């Protein structure tokens, strides 16, 4: 290759004036993102566009500059974003990352989008089982996430700080639900009414609506012919009972069927909530885009409606909101309405979804293990 050809392949001094500062500022921004979870839209815009703008302004003021400001800005932005992404990937795969010693697929170490994909397709559980079979009891399944199946380690995890999953579910980093509060003292304060509402005495109050829903579920299952989709029926049961327990009523999915109630919308909202819990930053971004995330917004709207109707109607039973609204305490004012709305969203998402998943898993395990099924049936027949 001739000398002239080599010279043409070398970056020009003008281009170096963009590359060097853009890369340097990208490394600084990477440290900011690493140390601080930046969810504010204003802060994200400043960190994304201001540094390339400063570099472009500097480059266009050089005597030898041949670019307009916008030409320099878009070129600097491309270099800046590329450097930021490369630095992020390199750090997450590097031995300096705090979780570098834990095994796991490289792609999962780079991005939580992989986890979001498996949640969205309903294959999270089976995929995690495959990963644990391959890598062991502790697997790194995200840049800052571990999956642990060794139950002996559970006592060491109780006081670990919470992740930002609930920010994605709420589609906002402001006014997060109780489960999303990461300050231990504030979380303990907000948890007090929940502790009263889930105490042994309070749970005893929920047995009557629970038995009514169980009997209705059994009756509806007996009416079915052929194969039965237990996932659908347990989802309707858990949603009905969650509304009974939390709000004193709200849905009648078991009675009327999924076509006459917002069942499909709520189910889609649950799925989207689970997906955005893996990538909270995406949930916050969608929260700024009108019309986006409609199933989850519908779930939020339904939860607000449940809370609003319950507050307007007042207490007819000692439901969960009886405690969340401080109705059991004299001379204690009710909490702000926005907090109660957040509690309503938490009750619906955490109560209905987890109950349904647990029931489906239980039915699967019992059907797959006839001996356990027979032992449980004998115990139930003995006492009931």
C-alpha cells in the first residue's frame, strides 16, 4: 500500500477534535450512569445531548473547521453514543465488575433485555432452570442480577437493598409503591399498615370471602367439559379474591367469565408489568410517551378505580384497605390519596399475579407426582 493511501485512511485532525473529547465525555457519563440510576427525563436528555453539543460547538469554532454546527453535532453524538455503549459492554463483561466471579451467559451479563424477552414469551422459568443446570446454584442473569436456588443462602438475602423493579411497574420513578421504596426507614414506616392488614387476626377476616371464592371456583370447574385451562381459572380466582380481600369486592370474573370483565386487559397489564420490572428504565421512558403501555396503564386505571370506589363506599368489611387507610386507628388521619392508589396497584399486581402463579405451579407439581397428590387428598379428606 502506498504512503498516500495510508494517509487517506488516517483520521484527519478535524475528526480527532471530535473523537477525543466525545469519547472522554462518554466515559465520564458512563461513570455517572454506573453510580447513579438516572430516571429523570431532563437528566437523561442533558447527559445524552449536552456533551456532544459542547464538543460540536468547540469543533466548529476552530479556524480550520469545515463543518456546520449540526454536522459536527450529529457526528459527535454518534461517536459519543457508540463510546458509551462500548464502555458499558466492556465494563459489564470485565473482571472489575462486582459480579464478575459469578457464571452466566455473556449476553445476559450485558443487558436485562434478555430477561425481558423470556418474561414476555412466558419462558422465564424453564430458561432459568436450564441455566442453573448448566452453571450451578448461583447464576448471573443480568448486569446486576443473580438467580439463586440454594435455599441455605436465603437468610443472607433478607436485608439486601431492593432493586428498581417497581419503578418499571409504576412507569415512573416518583411516588413508587411500598415495595419499591429502597430507604430502609421509609420502607419500614410505609410497611406498618400492611403489617396490620396482613397480621394473623386480619388474615382470619379474609377466610370467609376466600372460602366463597374457592367454592365458586370448584363449581365452575365442575361445569367444564374436556380439557381445562387451570391457568385461566386460577387467574380469575386470584383476581376476584384479591379484590375481595383488598377492596371488599371489585370483580366477578369467576361468575361472569373473562369476556364480560376486564380480564384480558388486566392479564396483558400483568404481563407488561412483569416485562418492565426487568427493564425499569424502559418503563419510565414509556411513561413519558402518551398512548404507550396501554395494558399496564389500564391496569393502573382499574386499580385506581378499585381504590376510589372503596374509599367512596367506606368499609363494609375489615378488608386490607381498612388498615391501609388507617380506619382501624382512632385520631390517625388517612394517608394521601396518591399513596393509597400506589397501594392499590401493589395489591392487585402482587396479590393476583403471584397467587395465580403459585396455584398453577402447585397443580402442576401435584399432577406430575401422583403419590404427593394422593397424600394431600387423604389429608384434606381427613380434616375437611
